[in-house]
């Protein structure tokens, strides 16, 4: 089958109350239309045509990493007119699948089922329908007494009896291109809304000897569109529940599947545990037995096996080794690489640093632009002064170094292997290995000194 997909994305989305074209609003941090493009790609079509309108070429521009041919619909004259605009880029021998840029969660399984019912017999077109308790607003599927589809009537054009029909048009259909072109060219806009209805092709197809093969979706969320922020939020949650379900299917323990957000791809090993209110952004990989504490945010990072992230920690663009402990309340900023068994404790910020195996930075520290050896102990409150107001400089710390609490390391500076730095030091020159270095005023006592007293 020479499958070619048309995605309608020309609508303005007035009810979104936003200057952004509707299809660029996001679910899981990905524009609605990008969800549709990604699903379409899974069908391996020979072409994807996008029809854009409102907002100028901001939609094509934002989607430029995808191989989509964009066609402009300058005036929104109806769904039939929109598909017709897209048809100019479609080949005569193609099978056309029509999708909607604001219906983001249609599954590949449903589309595959629709394409297969359509290709079951010659001279047929495929239509995805759904059964709604309350079909108000949707086009109704009109069948004859033998159950064969005759036509679709829009809500505003439906008679009282037609309005009782609860099988509705999802809008998603597939048809042979050469016929679809012909039917579209015969559309008119003599109807309640003065629009060129795509739905009118069904009656034409039936009159042309075609059979409408339907596939009925049982999951309402996969055919639901986004028209306002309420629907956007509902579909976001639905999408997240589906992801949570897949994670649990893969053996991940979720403390609450309704309180996890995955905005990108999350790969997990066996026996991972994810606590509540955790957010995963971009591409995240968790090794076996990784545990993520509540309220943590992990972005574009890889975490090795057995690593534990305690609550309220943020890790971004970093690679974390095995058996590490991070947090609670830790911030690991981009370009950090932690080897195995590293501990990053509470209120510690690490940026663009390499920390080798077994090193510990347990309390209240800032370590930036640093290369740290193995088995280093960094005392509470230690800070690398990596920025002089103009440039960033490197701090190099050898293996087995002990840095006393409340030390400032003024970069560029090197601390040799096995060095000890006395607490409270300001280290502005290199410190030799295996020696104690400190910079500290001598402690002295003023005998008989009195505290100030409040003047009367
Ligand atoms: C349409 C169907 C209706 C179906 C419903 C499902 C028609 C005539 N009606 O109605 O049977 O039950 O969808 O949601 O097809 N669009 C364009 N250009 C246009 C008009 C629309 O790109 O000129 C796009 C919109 O951006 C939207 C989609 O097509 O993504 C559907 O258009 P909309 O006006 O929402 O159709 P409905 O009235 O909901
Ligand atoms: Ca709609």
C-alpha cells in the first residue's frame, strides 16, 4: 500500500485563548501536532502532508526536523477544503489517511486496524468511529437497516432522529487518493455552517459504489481533540497514565501512578522504584534497582545501577555511576560525571565536574568546574570559587584528599594526592600532596573584654 498521510493543522483554536496556534500547545512537553507526526511515522508512510493556516509558518518552522511537506490553507473554509489543499501533494495511486493535528493520542494499533478494515475489500473507504453516551457536537454515522453506512450528518444539520444516533465520526478516515480527489472536487458549502464538509464525501462514495468500512475505537481519549486548556490538561493526564502503566508493565514500582510525569523518554532497568511527584524530562535512563525519591526532577541523564536519589533533588544533563547516593535537596547541574559510589548530600550543588569513585560531598557545598579524584572527603560548606567575575577556572583535587569544612578553593588551584586542608581555609595557591595545608588566622583571646551594653 502506498500510504500517504494528511494532517490537518490549520485551525486557530480560539478557545485556547492563546497567541500560539492550537497544535503547538504541548502534551508531555511535545507539541500536539508532533505527537501526531510521530504516530504517523510509525506507519511508515511514503509521504506526510501537513496543512497549516493560522499563525503563519510557525507550525512548519517548529516541525522542521520532521520530513513533512507543508501546504498552506489560507482561509479555513472547512475540513473538506483543508484536505483538498493537501491533496495537491498526494500521488494518484496513494491510500490517503487523514489525521488531525489537535488529536494527539491516537494509537498506532487503532490506525493499523483502520487501514486493515479498509484494505479488506476492493472499493472501500475506512472510517474510524466511536460510541459516545453524549454525542452532542459530533457528526453522526447514519447506517441503513442492514447496518451499512450511508452518510455522515453534522450536529447542526442533523434531524431530531439523527441526533439520537450515538455512533460518531472521529474525523479519521482513509481512502484511495484518486477517488478522494474526485469527491472533494464535488463538495459544496450549502449547509448549516457554510463550510466544505469532509464528511460529505461518504454519501458520494456510497453513490459511487464504495463501501464504508468502519473501525470503532473503544478508548475515547485516543480520538479526543484539544479545543481548550481543560481538554489539554485532561489529555496530558491521560497520556501520563498510559506511560505510568507501561512503566509498571515493565516492572517499575510506582508509589502512585497518577503522580509521575514523563516528558520525553524514560528507560528503566529491573526493580526501579519511583516515588511520588517525580518529573523526567528529555532522555533519561535508569539502571537496575535505581530509586528516585519524591519531588525529584531528572533531565537528560543516565543513572547507574543501585543509585539512590533521595527526595527533592534535581539532576540535569549528567552521568551518574553505580551505587551513588544523591540528595536529599541536591542539585546536579549539566556536564557532571559521577563515578561509582559517590555521595552528594543535602544542599550540595555540583556543576560541570568529574567526581571519581568513592568521593563524598555531603553537606552544603558548591563544586563547579572541578576534577576530583577518588575517595575524597569534602567537608561541609566547602566552595570552589570558580568564577572571578569574568572567567571560569578549574579546580583539580587529587585522590584521598581531605578538605576541612568551610574551605574556599580559589580556582585555578590544585590539591595534591593525599593532601589535607585545614577547616576554614581560603586556598589560593596549589597545595602539595600528603601534607596539611591551612590558611587561618591564629586563634587568640582578649582577656577581660566586655560585651557592649544598650545605651539608656
Ligand atoms: C469535525 C467533523 C465531525 C466530527 C468532528 C470530530 C467535519 C465537517 N466534521 O467537526 O463530523 O465528529 O470533527 O472532532 O469534518 N480544520 C482545518 N481547516 C479548516 C477546518 C478545520 O485545518 O478549514 C481542522 C481543525 O483545525 C481541526 C479539524 O480540522 O483540527 C476539525 O475541524 P473542526 O472545525 O474542529 O471540526 P468539527 O466541527 O469538530
Ligand atoms: Ca473539533
